[in-house]
C-alpha cells in the first residue's frame, strides 16, 4: 500500500462543456477525514466526482487518489475505493445473497462476512429482491456493499438525498464507525448541509464550477459570521466587507468572511455564528450582492 | 507496491448467468415446446391426420400423369413442411443467445455501466465475461440443435444428413452474429429498443435489396432448400473460424465501448 497524506488531491482540474465549465478546481481530502463537498444543483459536484473516477475526460489538471495518479494507477486505486451513487446501480432482480456473490467477482478484498453483518445491522433481508426494497433500504444496501471490501476511500455522490432523517442518521453513524481507525477517508457530496455539519471534518464549497471555499469545517464556521443591522446602518457598511446581504423590511443580514474583524469594525451591528447552509446561500448570491 | 488480489472471473460470469435466468427459462420452454410441436407435425404428416388430409386433397387423379403430378406436389409440400419443422426449434434454441443482448440492454437502463467503471474490473475483463457467456450460450444452442436434429432423424428413421447439420449450424452461427451485433448496437445507442431497430435495419436493408433485385426478374429461379443446404455444407469447414471471428470482433468492440469515457 502507498503512503499518502491526502486521500484525494485535485489541482487545477478543468472541464469544459457548452454552457458550463469546471474551472481550475483544486482541493484536498486529508487522510482519515470526511470532506463535505457542497454546492447547489448544477454547481459541478457530480462533474468533479466523475472526473476523479476517470468516468469523464478532463481538459486540464491533475488528480491523485490515495497518493497515486488516477489514470496511470486506475485499477489499483479502484480496488481500494468504494463509490456510492444517488441511485441504486444494481438490477432489481438481485437479492442480497446474489449481490454478495457478484461483488466477489468485482473486488478481490470482498468480505462476505462483513457484508452479512452490515445487512443484519441495517435490517436488510438477504433473500428479498432489491426491486421490493424501499428507497432507504436500497441506499443502505449500496452502502453495505461499499463498506464490505475494506475500501480506504469512500466517495458518495448525493447518496443521502431523498432519505428520511432516521435513515440518514443511521448512515452517518455508520460512517463515524468507518472512520475510527484513522486510515479511511470519505468524500461526500451533498446539498443537505445539516448532515455535513454533523459529520464533516472539512468542507469544500463549489458554485458554478468554481471552488469558493475549502478547508476545515470548524475553521470556516468560526471565521464566517452573520451580521445583522438596520437599513440605515447597512448603508454605512462597505461592500468589500461582506459577501452578500439579504435585505428585508426590518434591516439586513450580511455574511462576512471574517467575523472577528467585522465585529470590531462594525460594533453597532450584531454579529453571530452562522451555518453551512447560510454560508452556501449567501455565497451563491454573491454576484447580486444585495438580495431578498 | 504489493500485488492486489483481483475479483473472481467466475463470479463475474455468475452475474451474467443470474441476470439471464429468465431468458434461459423462456428459451428452454420455447425450444422444447417447439420441438415437441414440430416432431408431432412430422409424425402426423407421415402417419397421421395431416398426411391423410394432404393425400385426400391431392390423392384423386383420373390419369397416370395427374397421379404423378399430385405425388410430386405432395413430395414438395412434405419437403417444405419438414424443412420448416426442422429449422423452427433450432431457431428457438438460439433464444439463449438473446440472453446476452437482454442483459446488456438492462445494464444500459441503470447506471450499472457507470458503477462498473468505478470498480477495479478492467474493460478487457468485462468484455471477456460477456464474450465467454456468449460462447457458452452458443454451445447450448448448438447442443440443442444437435439434440433436436437427432430426434427428428430418429422419427424419420434415417438419421441426420451432413447437409441438415450444416444448415442448422449455419442458422445458429447467423443468430450468434445477429445477437453479438445487437449487443454492440445496444451499448452504442444505450437502449435495447434502438439497438434492435439498428440491428433490424442492418439485416433488412440487404434483404430488401435482394428482394427488389429478385422481383425485377433478373434472378428468376426459386431458391431451393437443396441449394441452400449445399451452400451451407461448403461453408461448414469455415464456420468455426467465422464464429470465432465474430466473437473476437464482438470482444474488441465491447472492450472499446467499455474503455470509452463519458463526455
């Protein structure tokens, strides 16, 4: 096994489509961490993940997974990673038992015992066809397969979308256990920011093909803040000091990138902590600057 | 770097077999149902009511010349019916070859190809699994064809001629090529329906041209079964090579399609 510091390292990734460009995307996922990859629909999350997995060609940039080049060492990497999509990619006619046999053909490190344990824990019947499973059960089955071949890196593309909070919580608990040994990493793309707030160590925010923020979640939440003020006070605030402002009848809410500095400079305004969801919302509207 | 253990190739084949279970069940039922039906028709022609009916229609002749003409007609009808009855079950036995086409079509409906792309199974291994399964289906179809031909030979009391074997194997080989091409079209067009339409177009266009040219009167002779059988016998020594060539091309095409990345 290779020794590596970052499970994923992307530098200058560029991919051009008509009407959309993934523009110079760069970020890293440290080994042993969960990276929340957030952005609204159409921001470029799935495109980035497909580029990582060599599903699509890229126009520029370098990608390393587990310390290895993602093209030159493609199959060695893929033996050590697991991918979970938003939709079940297996035929409805498969049962859990049949799926286990199939996966033994896909992965050399397939652990049937581990798979059966996970299915039992998730309450998944092994003899029932996948076509009869609920959406939550299908996702749990997919995750059970992903966690049953000793993968060092788990890549999830909007895998918790459409699931109820109980199922999502169960899945997040599973991920916490998965990461316990410190050698495993997760890249989880989602627009459900509340899940990422619960579990992510790092966050990367992408919007319209560009990375706006990347770093440790706590640092981002600590540095950013929401400043609230009256309409009159809002006029005194320099546009350079905030990302964007949401105006209402009573005043304005402004997202600031440096909460401490903003609190010091604008002592008359109320400055408080914010959430990932609000950070995402305000960054998305950064071009408008003022919005309602 | 340590060599990583790869997944089992046999388990890759297991996936193909598992998904083709329904097609194989249908293929088995169709084959044996048609085989039974055709054998009964032939028995009935030789010893039963169909034969009596034919003789009743053509049996009355006032002159020796008319009687000979009627016997010739009966013989022609017998040859046509027996020719069709010998081929139908062989074609039904080729239903197994359609299983690969069906599985490929269902793969395209899901995001299976994308998932498989994220697995450590190389395009060559995936294409090899599909090709090996097609070979297995071909062997099953050939076995069923031989079994049926021998049953028919026993019913007729005269065994199987080399011409009959040649005709049956040519039909199976054609169906194998047909299904391999259908699989490729399905993978290129990402749809079983579009793949089948493309396949029908590929086959129908030369047939239409042939029918048009034939209809124009340039080739006035009817094509006799004996002529077709004789042509198949000439082709027989090359048939295994042709089939292997078709599968090799199929493998190469599938490898290329599995290797390609999405836009």
